[in-house]
C-alpha cells in the first residue's frame, strides 16, 4: 500500500463524520468554501444552460459563466437542462504524497454535485461536480453510463470564465504543440496587439488561429485579487487552452483537436478533467495552493518505495555551449537504424563518449549526486530532427564510443546511477513499439530513471502534443515505466495537471521554457518569477538550474544566462521539483566550490514549505524544510529590479540553535554585470530571526539553515 | 536458409553467364522481352521528362507516358532530366516459393537501368529501373543516397499509363480504405456515368473524389489484348490508385494520402514499388503470370519450416446466417476491457462457446482439417464497431464461456489447431501496443496462425488502410509474427502486391469482396471470374469458399449465395490460396458427404498449375498438381451463363492410369434454381483425355484425378 493510500484510509473515518448530504430540486444553489471566503453559485438560465459564478470575500471573481459540451454525433449538452438532483458534501482529510513540497496535504472542501437532465430528444443526464476549497474552485463534467449516452465525440467544450475587468495577465499564446514560449505581461485588452510579437519561434509550434492563451493562466485584478485558471487530472481528454475575448474579458475553453479536428472520443462512464480557479488576495496563497493536487486521484501503485528524489548532473549543457560537443557521433547526415555506425567517420565532438562520461561519473560521486544524465548515447542523432522521420531512434543501440555495460558498472561502483535518455523526436508510435525493449534494456543495465523528449512534429502525423491521444500516451509511458520501476522526466510533453500524485514515478516535466533557452537568446529576468505562478501550478519542473558560468561568450558567441550566480542557487528552492539538475559543466563548479556547496547541500524533497513573499513577474521567496532532516533552505529571486527580500525564520522550531549560511549577490552584481560576484556568510538564527537581504537586478538569495550544537555556534554572529 | 534463398543461390552461376551490361548516353533506349514479343522504349522529352512506351507484337499497349515524382519540400523530380548512364542486364533464374501455384518459378527478364540527372537547382540523380519479362513490364523509381537528396515528402507520383483506346475494364472505384466493392464491367469512357452506382456502401469507405479506379486493373482491348496494371513489392510507400481520364484513356498514379495529405515520407537510399503491366493476347497468360512475384524480394527468414498450407473450418459463417449466433457474449452495449464480463447477462447466442467450439473441433478432426478458426472468443465485441474506440480489444482475455486452455488442449489431442482471431477494429496503435503480449499468448496455448481484421476507421485517426503508415504496419505485424512463428491471414488490409514471397508467413489476405458478402446482398455470378484477374494478381485470397447451403432463407431472411454447390467446389482450385476455408456449417457438409469429399481431398499447395481457359467476367478453368503428390485437381467456373468447359488432361504423365472424379452441375441446376443438384461420376483418364463438361448458369465443375492401380480401374469407363 502506498503512503498515499494509507493516509487516505486513515482519515476516512474522520471524513465521514463531516458528510452532510441532502437533495434539492431548485435550479440555483450556492456553496461556500470551508472558511466562507469563497462562494460559488450554480444556476440554470431560462434556456436551461448551466452557469456558475464565483465570489471571494463578496467580490465577484467569475461573473455568471456558461458551461457545456458541444458534441458531433449526439445532441450537444449545452442547454435544455433541468436540475433533477443536487447533493452537498464536506470532505476534510489529510494525505501524504510520495514526494512533495510538504509531507502532509490537507484536502478540505465543500462539494456540490448537480445532476442535470435533458429530456429532448431522448432523456439523458450528466453531472457537474463542484469542489470549493479555501484556495479556490474546481469543477468537472461527469457523464454517467446510460441508455442514451454511451459514446460521443466532443466538438468543443464551452466552459466560460467571465472575468470582472481588464486584469493584468501573465500569458503565452495558445499552441497545440508547445508551451515553450516566453511570457508576456499585459492587460487582457492588450493581448491582440501583442500576440504576434509573443509568437516567437519554437520547434514544431502550432499557434492557435483564434485569440487564445495557455493555462495555467495567472491574472491579477486592479484591486489586488490573484486568479489562476488551469485544470487538474488531465486524463483521456485534450488539454484546454483559453479563448480570449479582449473586449468583454471573457475566457472560454478551447480544446486541442486531433488529426481530423475532433476534440475528444468519450465512452461513458467518464468525465472531463477538473477546471480549476485558484483565488486569493495574497499572491503567496497561490503558490501555497494544493488544490490541483487534491483534485487528482491517489496513486494506485502498490509499491512506491523505488520512487526517489534525485539530484543529478548530466552530459547536457555542453551541447548548448557553442560547438563544444554534439549529440551525434559521426559526420553523416543521413543515417538508418540498420546502419553500422562503427563504419562512419566520427565527428570528433561526440559528448557521450566513455572518457567524458567517466569524468561526469567521477564528479557526481565526489559531490554526492545521485545520477548522471547522458544524452546522445544512442544511434540516430545525425538526422533526428526536422524530417518527420519514423524510425529515428531505437533506444537500445549505443554509439560505438559509449560502452553501456562498462559505464553503468563504473557508475554503480561509485554509488551513482546513469540516467537514461529517450528522445523520441515525437515519433511516438516508434517509441511505443520499442518501449518494452527499451525498459528491459534499462533494467538490465541498472538505469532507474529516464528523461523522455518530444521534440518535433508528432507521429501519428496530424496529432498534437496537447491532444487527447498524446495525453493518453504520456500516461501510458508513466504506467508502463512503473511496471519496470522506472521514473520518468518528460520534456516537451503537455503541461502538468497534478498527475504526479496519481503517477508518482512521473517525477518531473519540462513543459515550459527552461534553462536551455538561456543558450538560445536568453530568458527575461522576470521569467522565473512567473513560472511558479503558471507552469509550476501543475507540477514539478525540470528547469535544469545551476548555471554558474552565465557569460557564455567564453565558449564563443555572445550568449548569456540572464541571472546572477546566486539566483541560480535560489532556483533550487523557488522552482519545486523532486528531480533537480546541476546543469553546468563540472569545471565551472570546480571554480566556485563555496557556492557549489549550496547545490550539494540543498534538499529536493520536503517536509514543509512556507511561501514568504511573492508577486508574479517581480519576486518569489520561499522557505522549505528538508524531508526527514532538521535542515531548512530558503530561496529568493527577483526580476530585473534589485530589491530587499525579507525572510522570516519563524518556521524554525523554537528554542533551538541554528546556523544559517547566506549566499547573496554582491552589491555591484547584476544579471548582466558581475553576475559571478557574491558573498557567503554564516550567522546564528532562531525562530525570531528576520533577514532583510539585498538582491541584485536579476539576482537572488539562497540560505541554508542547519541545527547545530552550541559548540558549532561559537564565533558566529547573530543575524 | 529458406528454399527461396537456396534456389536463388543455386541458379546464380547460370545467371551471371547471361549478364550483358553496357553503358550509353543516348536519351532514348529500347529493350525487348526475352521472347521479343514485348518492346519497351524509354525516352526523354525535350523538356527532360522521362517517358516510356510499350508494344506487344508491334502493337502499342502503352503509348508514350510520362514518369516522375512531385515533392513537397525539395524540387520535384518531373523534368529537367538528362540521361547520364544506362545499363542493360539479362537475368534468367529459377526459384522455389515456400508455398505456391508451382514448385519452381522462372524469373527471366531483360533489364534497363537509366540514371537520370537534374542539374538545377542542385545536382541530383535518380534511377528508373525497367524489367521486361515475356509476360509484361515492371519499372520503379530508385532514389540513391546523395548529398542533395536525403529526405523528401511525396506530393504525388506522376506515372502515366496512356492507353490506346476505350478498352473494356473490370473496375472498382478508387478508395483509400476499402477494396470490398463489387466489380463493374464497362468501357473506360463509361466510368463517369457508372461510378456513383458502383460506390456501394462498405464499412469505413473513403472513395476518392477524383475519377479513379483501383489496381489490379484488368482491361481488354477491342483487338483482344489483355492488359493488367498493378504494383509489386508495396513497402514503405502508399498504395497506388489510378486516376482515369475517360476521354484520352490516360490513367495515372494516385497515391493514398496520410492524415495531413502527404503521400510518402522518403529517406534515401530508397525506391518506389514496382509498377507492373502484364500483357498478353491470351487471357490465360494473365493468370499464369508470375511477374509480380518475381519483382518481390526473396524472403530473409532463415527458417520457413513452420509455414504450412492450411485447410480450415471456423466458427464464422454462423455469424452471418440470420440471428444464429453472435460474436458478442452479453447483452451490454457499452463495455470496457476493465469490465468483469462474468457479471454481464449472456445474450444466449454467443458462437464461441466451449460446447460449440468442441463440435467444430470434432468435425475438423473427423474430416482432416488442419485448424478451426474461432471468432468472437475475446472480450469487447459488444461495442467494437462504429465508435472509433481505441481500447476495443486486448487479444488475450476470453469470454467467460471460452476456455482457452481446455479448448486448445482438446483440439491438439485430436491433431487439430485452433486458429487465432485478432479483430483490431482498425484501432491499430492499440493492436501494436498489445502485439507482443498477444503473440506470447498464442505461443503459450499453441496457436500457430492468426486471422487479423481491420474493420472500421483507422486509429491513428486520419490515417487510411492504404496509406504508407498502414502499409508499413501490415509488414510490421508479419515480421513480428514470424519471430513468434505465427502465420498471418489479414482481412481488410491493403490489397497484396506479392509480398508473400518476402514474408511467406503472411500466407493469405482478404482485401476484396469475399464470401461474407453473399450473406449481405449477394455477389454477382461473374464476380469470381473477375477476381483471379484483379485481386488475385497480387496474391492468395482467403475467399472462404465452400458454402453448400446457398439458399439462406432456411435460416430466415431472403439471402442467397449466388452460385451452385459445385461452383463452390471449383473455387478451391480457381481461387488460389495456401490457406483455404471450408466456410459452411458442419451440419450442411454432413448432408452432402459425397460432394464434401472434394473439399476434404483438394490440395492447397501445388507443384504446378495449368490455366486451361479463361476470360475475365466470363469463365476460368484451372488445373493444378498437388504439392508432392500424384494428385491433380481441376476447377472450372462460369458467370451467369451456362457453358461447356473444356478440360485437357495432357498435363498428366504419359502412359499411366488415372481415375477422375467429376463433380458437375445437374442439367437443371443454376445459381438461383436447384443450386444443390449435382452429379458425381468416376471415369478413367490419361494424358490424352479431354473433357467437355456442361456448367450451369452460375455453376462450376470440379475434378479430382488420382493415380491408381490397374485393379482400381476395373469397371470404370474411359472418359
């Protein structure tokens, strides 16, 4: 039994005591959040259209908004409804995730289940289930199995989000195939003028023709309300984008179509994902919300002991620094999996060669990393991209200079794992055909985690990264990987919706513009102050932080990572993931051993989290307690503006002694000047301490706190 | 080493003696067939367009016709060519198929290889390879790997077949998803007026918008020339249909598109399938042609000993006779693979139940059949069709009333195999995901053959049965099945192109309108006189003959099989397949034991074949010698008109004694009156005998000939 399951059961008894169910037939009904701050009203229009509206502290958040599903082959489910039953429940339970930002998560909501019936042309009923938490609303459509509703094809979901004004919004363009755009911050009304400029080049992109943005969509109202719209438990359904009406400030669901333009093949009994609206007047509450996780199903895995937080390095960043090394082994430009690669001329720059990989293994072992990712180990990289090629990789044949057995044996002898890399080139049917063989291969050599990649246009051709078929594929891979006790870190997949609760071996995803783009034009200094409010709402991100050599001109070219060195340290706390990379080259860490110590120390799985201060687009400061250890880590970041972070240590146990190591930007540092200038100081802290710390433009602060003996405190100043 | 490979090697020495290669740079070149009857001229137009033309006995067959490939992403390969090299070869070799119509096949042709170069915009060359046999022409495009040609996407192939006049043509409409139309016989010029009427309802059909017909396309000129256009070795390329210009009598290639409208993803070195034109002034030569097989590659399978000719019965026809039994087990209309089917209410008509299957096994064992096909054995049939459902079958879970182990054990104890059935419902990715598990399951229980089905719309959605992706899928299945020593009989797959030479475990296909349609409106009496000239040109057909109870009104309804009983016997000889079914219900065979004897006796694999008389749409009479036995079988069929078949026994060894058993229609029999009236007589025959045999309207004749001792001839009349 998983810990998750165990906790669910343990709390069920308490749970039932809170149940209060009753039935009513009125066409309007109101529920409130447990703390009464949020209120949701369900109502049918005169035409029998379902609607909902949401208020926070009596201020409207979502004005009356319609709900419904347009279908292709059966009558649509948009109007003509009457309410035939309603039920209300209260749930208050606590559960334990396999890994996470906190050891225990409280799931506390008031629920309204509305049963709607259409009598024409044939009697048919659906449910809408609302769950109102203190931190927001989740609702979904449920389609019970019934005589007149067995199969249907979705033409479009018509869920509206009628906003109350021209909010500030942090957005990327709706696109069926990529979420790797840079964010734009604007008013909703400004989106039409900005959307073309925001549509920067990304591989395999397919921007939606109509005005739309992606979720998680983060907004702020003029009177200081924070609203985040996303979805939870995206299973067997296409991902939702949001159509934008920039005049009426109405957003509405826009599902990802398949190869023939359909938006979902449904067989009852089934349901939509949850539509989520996280709301608060404090930005920190948005980051602290566990609403999306709570709306996902507990895992069904019986054994989760093999799923482990992982800190890793990799033969990876060297592929991005100009000309240093290459994924491909040879000088060929046209290769087949049946070719004999030993006959090809090596290009002399192949990164995944035995000697280089051994160097990484040595470095990982010396510095306590769990694993070494090696990209470019397998044949096929010479022409893997851009040809919509089907048999592009086989996932089991190494290049001639990569000795799978010897390297794994060497790594294991030093207590390190190699991390597998399966770039699919989005040739997904090819990947599925070879999956069992690939996972068997991993088991044979002792790999326990795989980074998957979905770069390029999907095969089956015409399908989209965000479509129902691909949504199911990612879950198929996670499920199959679990059978082999393999953890999965997917890149270029659909953005997460909390499914790491259900499939805890799907430990992280990319699904946003990550560090690699620092080597391809750079990321704006505010990018990582937005990501926690957008991409990370759905789940952990393999952002691959830790670049110390931010000025990449030393490799040639003029690329630059737009942060200070210390901001890179802070990411290990601000960007939650149980899988964290130290992405820079080993030699760069060797030049800054004192700063590198933070990366070596920092935890990646947590007992608790305190979001100290946050404003999307401006700054984020988070403190966390390491799982099972009396160690705390704090990360604070800012955008292009310097600021003073305030860190309150009241999360520390009272009456004990701690030493804090504070990694701070130098006064004359900034993301584009002196980014490697920093200070490190050790001070005494306790639960009453408060730190006011200067953060440079594009900079950050990182703090580690450890409980120490009195002796160890000697000579240290109090904060 | 396979027999095929062995024979290829054995004859290679002889082969090289015939080689005569030379090089020339002229822009026109002529080759002739070994017997000089056929002449092919290759020529470039003034614009540098490749063309070919073909004559038979100095009469034009194909007038000058252009060749070329339009591409999407690189410059097209249509014009601007010059000839930079030509080579001629002669090949004369003999090879042995694993199974076939004759033990040894002669492969004798003169070859012209033309290397064409385009200089603009970048130097690039392709080859066109022509092989001229005594029975026709094959040619293909070859794309060598080169600096300026690595990957390309085909927009359309532009191969023309400029015919000399308004030929009679036996045609079905071009359709990307089905070849199960009924044939129309007309002039080419009449196709536009007839095409809508010819577009009868077939599941998942997708008729081509433009005027087109399918291959193999059988034509007859006014002056008695027979022309058959098809293709050979369809691998990694979409199937070709033929655009029809009904005014200029010009046909041209029309490839099947994929989900996004592309027509082929090519990586050099590669090639197109062979385009084939079989020509003769004798219709019997068309049926005797082995040109398509000769243009396919020898098998690469190292062991073919497990591939065996198979005569089988099956729990199958009872699904087509009104209401008798059903594939589905329960009364449900909405099922999932995760459902517990033991909890469902049985519908009381499930065909694949233990008792019924045992009855079939007993009948098979008693009558010497190799196998019993059982359809409807596995869960999912309740709602398998019409929902474009992905997880429709799992191929390993039997219905509660089908005991896989017990039934296989029972069958094996009686020397009979069960034959597996994998209906995919065209959910092809689902099938591929489960294929290893399904084949492992077959091995476990001792199944050695599978009938696959592709009914419905393809998943990946938007792909077509005849597209490149599906073409590769069928081969993927055949190849994977071979690893498990499993034979494959595919239904609803792309029509065959001789690939059973390369993949001999792909022993038969349906891929045309077969016996099942007799239960769904009936087949025209001339249908099976056309099939050998069309569908069967590509390979063996699992036509499922042998229906004795042709008047199906005894089951209710008014369906009728439009043949006499004897015509059903004749099919075992006229419709070549190493896999032959006796499709009727056991109880119907028990009522006609004397006629049934022919089905029990007839061979399904052959040492030799003599096409005695044939006219497409009218009649076919074929004699064959059983493989490795001194037994001969003759089948003759006619269309709706009675006729007198002439069977010449000169194929028998001279100076020996034989007894012929002649199964003949009664004088007053016909397809719609007295179809079960027949006579059986035994006579003495020798190599000088000639039989003139009356065949009733819609009827046939079947003859078995065995060598006997002189004693056994006593009392028998001479023919």
